[in-house]
C-alpha cells in the first residue's frame, strides 16, 4: 500500500525522535457508529479499525449502497492530542476524502490524515490481471511503490513490499538499489525485479544480515520492521470470487553464496525464489478480523487454498508458470460474496528470506500475472 507523506512523520519533525508522550499527534483507532451497521459494512468488525502508524491516507471500504454523506468518525488519539474536525462530528464523505488534523498536547506538533469512505460494489471478474505497469517513487522519493488497477480503471494501493524496512537498515541506498524495483524490459512492458541484498553494517547489528526482494498484496507495517519482523508483513485483501489458477512469467538467477541467519556461509545450499498465492478466511471463529503474517502465511488454519510454484528454477528466458489452487476447505459462497475471504499473491527472490537466509544477488523478475477465477471455468 502506498504510504502518503513521510513515514511516521509529524509535519514539523520526525516522530522517531525521542520526545515526551505529550508531543505525539497520532490517530490510533477509528470507530464508525451507524444505525444499521450490517447494511453499511461488509463485516460488523469493520465498524472499528486500528490505524497503522505509517498511514496518513486511510481508505475504509463500505457497501456500495451505503450513504456516506453524513457519517461521524470517532477517534482514539495519542495522549492529550486533539483533532479537527472534532471526533464524533458528522462529515460528508460523498465528495471525497475528509482531512483531519491532529495536534499534540503541547501544541507544537500536528499531523494531517486524509480519510475516505469508499463505496465498494461486489463484482465478479473472470481474470484478475497484475502487469506491474503502474509504479512511482514514494512520497519521500526513496523507493518505488506499485499500484493495482481497479475494475473502474482507477488505481488502488493493494501492493506492498519490504522496501520501507530496507530503507531503515540501508538508508544510503538509491531507489534502484532497493530490494524491489521496476524493470522496464519485462515480458510485456514493465515488470517487477526482486533482488536479495546485503543490509550493510546496521542490518548486521540488528541481526538482519540480508533482505530478500519481495512484492505482495497486503500491507507492510514499519513499526515491526526491526522487532517481531515477521509481523511487519500483513498479507491479503478481500476477494469475492473463487480462484482456480495462478499464472504468469518469470526469470530467476540465484546468488553465488548462501548464508544462514547466523551469517554463516553454507556452500552446499542453493537459494531458490518463491511465487505463491493464498486464499484465507479473514475473520476467525469468534468473528474477529484476521490477517496472515510472515510466520503463518503458508501454515495458518485460516487458509482455504494455496497455489505455489514448486519447480521454480534458474532461467534467463521468460518462463511461463501455471499452478492450480489446492483447496483444504470448502468455500462458503455467501461468505465469499460478503468479502469474508482475502487473497494474497507473493513473490520473493529468496524463499527463506523471511528468516533472513538466502544468497545476496539472487534475482527474480515477474510479469503478466493472472488469477483465473471459478466463474471463468
């Protein structure tokens, strides 16, 4: 997801600095109270959500028929902070986003949030296309972000990568030196290029010696980038049709020397890239919102189906892959229509990159990816 504004910054200076609590100016949680929430939201748990520390542009999806012309948002703010327009005040979201300004308790700091209530109509597509043609530098100009194409032709922010985390460990890197970058000469137009890279002295001091290039549908939470690192990746977005096949094209070149998480070389071990997709239930048995992370993206009991390229090999030519989704649970069609399932697609230059194991120089390029749904079958 593209992050608007400098990550985690107040307007005057960075919130990363050691400041007293009364200098913080963040929205921590948003709640929306309406008379008939079941007609306004897809899931009742969507009436409230936590706010990622890095997010200043927030999109809240509601049903297509929901009236967003007079809605009150209620905020939990950092201690002593105030917000304008006021928490609980009725605002018109039908004309576009509403800007909320949060001011710290001491009055010296403020931060703007752009919040949109987005009407979403449940539509069925035969094939979902990912072509990686829409990318740009993030707001700081440090690294690239990608946009998906929505059914109405506008651009969404469903793609995320580990680029923000890599920037923390190797801030001197230029945009084209990050782990995930665009490559103009793809299979058909531009593609995405993922490279496993050394994180430098700072990365080693943080016990994060390498970083694999990755791109996935979901979000990257920078607050976990140096602690509980597997929690930094939040995989998946709601999906309203049954996926059947996962296809695309790739090139792969492995790096020469594999190193493990103890920074030791393993001469007999070879790196391998990863291409897979997962469909899962996005609420647990108690009705709580659920998202996959790096530690359970292929193992959670919430998973319904997985499609993974098992024979990914080195190739300098564009190579076609086609894998079927293997289902471990039956699909609830009513729940599917209600956005009760989420889908992610994932690419990584090192399969064990989440454990900081891999070969520096491993490179995976991916293009023209398709998710073919059951409706087409």
